[in-house]
C-alpha cells in the first residue's frame, strides 16, 4: 500500500483553503492556519476550528468541487500508473 498527503502533493491546492474561499471565509481560515503553523495551536485544534468556522455541508463541498475541479500535480498521474503497474 502507498499513502500520500493529498493537499499540495497529489493535487495542486490545499482543499480546505479552496473551500474556505468558495464559502467566503478564506481570510479567517488563513489566520487559523497561520496560527497553527507558527505553533500557536495544535494541528488538531486548528483543523477543528477551521471546520467549525466553515460548517461545510455535502452540498457546499460538491458545489465547490464543481466550481473548482481538482487538478493533479504534475507527474502524479504517471506515478499512480507506475505504482499500479507494480501492484501497489
């Protein structure tokens, strides 16, 4: 089995940031992210705070994905194919 961090690794964006912008809460989410990155709060606390702020519904997520389709980072499709060919 192979495991990847999806945001900014498999896809070229941070999903929570795209969703926050789509919901009009990009600045607030950015501030929480920065606080976590600077050690002001634990990752789990920052994630919970961002999700509580966004309160994303399944419909909102689907609308966001429709408006902002996911784009694989360069070379990712080839890597996935190589891994699949190797049975991983």
